[in-house]
């Protein structure tokens, strides 16, 4: 229940909340909050030479490690719109999403109370622009499949499985 970790008082009426697995409820005003996984959208951007674009994170968690560019969806945002927005923000690229590669569960950090994430990954190709690091990215780099960083160099526990799925799809 990481998203509700530390919640003790109702944000509407200040009554002490009642806890149950996956939720917190206010007995006074009826407010309820649920511990849902936060959705993300990320793109495995390929160039014409079959290389993959990875981003070095400049912020915690996992600052300094390589990651697939992407990020959290905004409330009510369609995942493909969020995917395009995140790639413009982090890499300065307009992308063309291809097929959905898969969905992985994760955590945003290593702490026991780190928020749970629902991570959607698409294959994509750059449609316009030259990659330039921005937002929470310190470096962007193209990697051939055999040059990908080791699991110890990657951000987030599920990222090695994502890269393995990408490599398997390529044959």
C-alpha cells in the first residue's frame, strides 16, 4: 500500500482514516483512497541501423543508470499521447509508435514502500528531431543489441526483462 503510506488523516475533513488492504476510508465524510499502480508509457526507439535509444537518468531513483525513455501518464491522458509527450520532453523527439511490446509491473525505487507502477512499453521509431537530453535525462545514447548495458547498469528491476523481450522480438 505504498501510495497510501503515511496517510493518517482525511484530506477533506481531517478525521482519522480507517485502513483496510489497498484502501483508506474516512468514517466521517465517506472519502476513499485506493492504492493503485501508477501507469507509465515508455518507448524502445529504434534507428535505421537497428540500435536502441536509452536514457541515462539524472534523478533518483536510479540516477546515473540507463533507462528506456518514458514516464508517468497524466490524469486522463491516453497512453500513446503520454508516450509521445514523454519522448518530446526527455529526448526532443517526435516518435511513431509501432506495436505494444508488453506490460511489466514495477516499483519506483527500491524501498519497501516505493510506489507500484504499471509499465507499458512500445517499440517506436524516431519520426522527427535529433535526440537531445532534457527533463530528467543527463545523456542519450544509441546501443546495438549486443552493446546494451548490463543489468547492474540499468534502472528499475524490470528493465532487463523489457530489453530481453525487445531482443527476442528482433530475432
